[in-house]
C-alpha cells in the first residue's frame, strides 16, 4: 500500500497558493512593504531630528484643531444630528467585529440557533399532542453486562406524576444533556407517536464556551455499521425497544452498539419507498410504513428521526486549546479517543459484534484494517449458504486516444486486484468514441493480448458519457457493473471485494470508492454532497492522513451520490433506474443516476476503505472554465434539478446547518463578505482628479481577484466582485474607514463602494509589526447594472475617523465592465 508521511508545512503553503491564485503578487507586496517600512522609518527619524519640523508641529496642530472645529460648526449649521464615533468607540467596535469573525459558531448560536428552536417549537405546536408521553434518562454506563432493558430501568416511576415512562433516553453522561432536551423529546414523541428512534446534533463545551458542533445525517444503516454515529445520546420508544434483548457484553459501549444494530435490523432492508421532503423540520431519508388512508398522498412521520437541534453538550478538559475558527470543525481528534470521545465504534474491538450482526443477515464477512491503522471495517463476502465462486463483474471503461492511460488502468487492475474467483470473474468492456487509427490499433492489440474476457466497442461519435456507458452496459454479461475511468490506477488489492461486499447488502444502490490524487494521498473524491451551490466533492485536495469531521474520509458513509469515475452497481439495479440519462452528455449524469436510485429507496454508499488513484489534475478548478463552459455547466445543473426538484438545495445526509459552499465541514454561518448575492450600492462622484491629490504611498493594497462573479444558478443577477487585502502603513488600522474605488480609464468621475471586511490571519502573521490589520481583508460586490460600462482601475480610499484625513492608492488591477 502506498502511504507516505505528509509534511503539513508544505501542504499549507501549497493550499494557500492554490486558493489565493496570486501569491506571487502577495509576496511582492510584502517585500515592498518591508522595504518601504525601513525607508519610511529612516526618513521619519531624519525629519523628527530637524529643528524646523519641531517648530512646524505647533501650527500644524493648530490647523488640524481649526479644521475639526470648522467641521463641527458646519455640521451644526446644517442641522445634522448624526454623531461621529470617537476613536475609542471605533476601537471597541473593531474588537467586537474581530471577535465575531474569529468564532463563527458563536455567531450561529447567537443569531440562528434561536430561530431553529422556534421552527421546531412551531411545528410541534401545529401538530398538537395525541397523548402526553414521558421519558426516562438512562446512562450508557448502566448497559454494561445486562441482557434486558429492565435491568437498566430500575425504578420506572416518572417524577411526581407516578406515571410509567414510555420513552427511553440513552445518554453518555446524563448531566451533559441540554436543559431542554428531556422536555422537548417528550413533546416530540407525543406529537409524532410513529417515531421509534430519535437522535440529533451535539457539541462540546470548553471553559463554559460551546464549540465543535456535530450535525448528523438522516438514517444511515451503512454508516452505523462503520461507527456508532448516534454519538452521545438517542431516544427510543420503550415498548418497541423492549422487544429486543441485549447480548450482555461486559463493557457498556459494545453492549450498546450491539443492541442498536439488532434493534434496527429491519431498517437495514430496502424500504417500500423513499420519502424526501425538505419542507419537513426533520432530516428524513427512508419511509417504512403504509400511507395513511385517511390522508391520501400523505405519509406518516418517519420512524427514525434525525434533528438538527443541539441537545447535548459534552464537557471537555479546561486546558482544551481551541484551534482557529472553522478548523476545529474539520479534524476529528487525530484518532484520539480523549479528543473526541463521542466518535467511536470504528476500532478493532467492535469487529466481532459487527460480524455477528452481518452473520444474522445471512452473510459471511471478514475484517479489514484500512489505510488509517486505527480504523477497521467489516466486509461482507457472500451469502453463507450461497455460491462460493465470485460473481462476474463487467468493467466498463471509456477511453479515446489514451492507450497509455488505458494500459495503466487495466494493467494495475489485473496486477494488484484480489479477484474472488479467477481472472474469468471480470470482463473488460472498452468503449471508444473515435480514437485515431494508430491509437485504435494499439488499444485493439493490447486488449487481445490480455488473458480473459475483453470487448472493444469502437463507435466514433461526439463525447457523451451517458450514451457510452449505456452502450457498454448493454454488452455486459456480468451480474455487477463497474464504471471506471481510464485514468484510474489500482494501488491495493482489496478494493474490489470491499465494493462487492457492500453491494451484497440489501438496499444498496451505487457503491463508490475513495479516490486520491497521485500526489501524496490528497483526496479527490470522498462522496458527493448536494449543497446549495450544487453537487460537490467534499474534502477535495485535503491530505488523507487524519480523520475529518467524524470520519468522512475514514469510515463507510451513506451519501446522496458517488462519482462514476469508480462506481459499482448491480446490473439489475442499473437497468431498473434506466441507466444514465443520455440527454446529460457531460456533467451531473452520475449524480442524476444516484438521485434516481435514492428516489427508488436505494442507498448510495461511499466505502472509504476502498482506495484508488485518480490521475486527474488537482489544480483544475472553476477558474479554468471559459464563460461558455461555465454557462453550460449551470444549464446542466438546472436541468438536473428540474428532473429532481426535491433535491434542489437539499441533501438528507448533510445538515443544512453546515457550510453550503465549501469543501470542508464547518458551521454554515455566513459573514457578510460570504453572502454572494449581498451587493453594495456604488456612489458616483464627479472629478476623479481629487484622487490624485490624496494619493499616498502609505496605503498598501493587494487586489487578489477582480472580475465577474461566477453564477451558481441562471436566475442570479450579473455581479462584479473584487477581493484582496489592504492596510495603512504604521497606523492604527482600526481608526480608518475605507471604500473600494473604481476609477475609469475614460471619464472624469469615479465610483466609491463600501466593502465587506474579512478576517485575514495570514496577513496578520506575515506583518506582525502593523497594528490592527487582522480585518485587512476586503470583499466588494456590485450589481453590474449599477456601473457604466468601461474599463476601471481598482483602488482603495481611506479616511481617518479622528482627523478626517483622506488617503488613496490605486492598484495595477483593471476590471472590464462590458455593456
């Protein structure tokens, strides 16, 4: 297995360069700033030593005082009532804004969590209560060694009403439950009596401060086989739960885990249908009951419910060191139990109970240690009473004019893959839409040289991924279809049997593998998440040497979709879904296929223990797309959601409280600069010559991006944006207001536009001698229709709030506003 140690210093350097795009400009500005600092400092010392300067300070002070008095008098004469903030107030305001931008979760708690609670309370109020139900809290520790829930219940009398509890709330530490948890859960089960099991979000509390929220997916059977993703608490209907006994493991957590698996065994089957209703306040995935005859078209509430309410706060040690904002959402403890004790169940000690559970489903299984040494998975390997030989897998590979890639793909497949039978258990079907004659002959000769089943479909045509895959599947004789890109390379022997084992389990739709870029195990694919910006790869370009956000790159996860670069599915399921939609020739065809499977009740599963290399460029991004290609991509995304309106900005396996536009996992609170449709009104000012008079070398300006903002959806307005960072050299930067200036090449006017400030810890780190520059970042968005067409030079205008003095600097960056 290829697995190299990773140099984080190198990673952060490269990640910074990739994200900012113009790091060379930044480095140049930094060097210039340091040089100017030394030059200015020398000049300042020389000036201060001059006797004439000392004398000139007195009239200068008088002049500034006179100007301030004159300004105050003019305000009073005009009758203006607005009072300007004092420097002290500006400093206090700056510190508060800085604190907010360093803790997005606190902002979410302050601004958005109350609205979430109100939403849930409102839904319960509208539903009403059929019968008031009561709850008993049971500590996880009380499950150690017992074989019946009655042993854990003890006295079942509930509070003073002397009523038997009919809800059991299991908690790792009952004292860490939110103060509203018990009451809310009672109200929920009373309002929704069909509920069998409920779980929800949780967070940490360090030194009295809440941090590290964990928002969980909807009911995910395969994730539960990977680890105990219910976390620190869950509630069950007592009558239903008492029908299942406990095994009696001496330790509480294995006993709890085994109990939950056997309790939920019926829900591992494929449901009659899937119900995705994003209007509901719960995250719902699958529906296992009859529709109500009294309410045609209406389903009862899900029996397994996931809520976004945070009902548990795990206390951590007082010396807990908080990482930088939004970084602590990403990493999960470097596999250390003491860092994230709620993340468990993936270790070797839980292998036996998982194998026993799979055995009860009539499947044999085997343990497998993943590329992350602390993570163990269980892989089904065929029915206990079924055939022993492996099933036939038809590998459909699309390739045109890439014989070397194809040879590497198939060669590494045969050389490194463990095949459950022999080479006869796989057939290769290569679909070629028009290679050159030389390459066609090369490919033909290579396939003929292989021992085993091969088929070469040569059909010159415009590239249509869906049509080519469907053509290959029509020729396939295998029980399973493997869609595989020709630029994928096999690097370890167990990947195929892991994916086949997953496909054996009932209810499985498409099975995906984790893909690495070739450079140092960086993640290329770890499942597709359907965020507000559209279907997206999470964790792309992140190094795969630690666990991210509760094992999203280390354990098995049910996902809304997986990539067709490596996708395994039963042929019968492929045909049931109608194959890939040939009207979607290039983009989103695999996502559309997975959406169809999900709507039919199947689960699409990412097996993070099956790892392959994908020779796709890690540097390719949206900035590499032409305007025409970007527009086509948006149109194809629009077509996707026209076909599947329920999935528009909705993914039941991904909480709406998490970020909707980033590859990592952090809270979805949006600062003003992150609100893509939040524009500023430009102020047109005549006479751009005034800017020349206040031009100052003290303004250090770096524009990192300026241009047309990429649309996410076609209906969005045209917006132009600029972003970067700037500061005033050797000044207290919290005492300045600033505006972005768009200075036209033609015309005697300019636009002054308010900017949204942005935290830039990178700038603060490289310029430690400058004062209060943490919020030196800026983002500015303007509606294109508010700007006269033409070419504009980007600049920055500053005003000292104490003296009123103005400073201006223009950059070399120009922005074209077309008509």
